[in-house]
């Protein structure tokens, strides 16, 4: 992979990581505000549903943060863009679609087909 492409992905991932960390800080500060008093149980239930939804989103983002950090480490150690299964280069198109991927299209397709066959 060209240095220009690696630089592009490094910058893209660093920016995405920064955005996710900023959002995480906002969530934490929003959860520490004093509790609101809801006289209507329906309003309270709606508030709790929204809060749970936000927590699920943040959990997914937390997992993405870990993947981004691992990907930035792979960039630093020179293994970024190489499939962990077959050790072939992952296409630029696939990396642009999912920069944190660790498998080429063929290996990921095989893995998904196996998971589907096993009912995972």
C-alpha cells in the first residue's frame, strides 16, 4: 500500500476516534446531571427508553473505539491492509468502506457463510 493511502487512513481513523471520544464525554456528562422528576409515568418510561437507546449506541461506539485503536496500531506496525487470514492485501475499496476491517472480502465472506451454516 502506498504511503499516501496509509496517511489517508491514519488521518481518517484519528479524526473518527476523536469524534467518538468527544461524544462519549458528552454522554457521561449528560448522565451525571441531576435526575428529572416526571409526574407522569409515561414521560418517565419514554425518558428511560431514550436513555437505554443512547447507552446501546454508546456501547457500540465503545467497541468501535477499540477497533480503531487496534487499527491505528496496525498502521504503526505495518500490518494495516493485510488480511489476517490469508495474508493477502485488502483492497482499497474495502478499506474505504470499512477501515477497521482485518479480513479481505473473500475471507470475510467465507467466515460469514460458515457462521450462517452453523447458525451463529
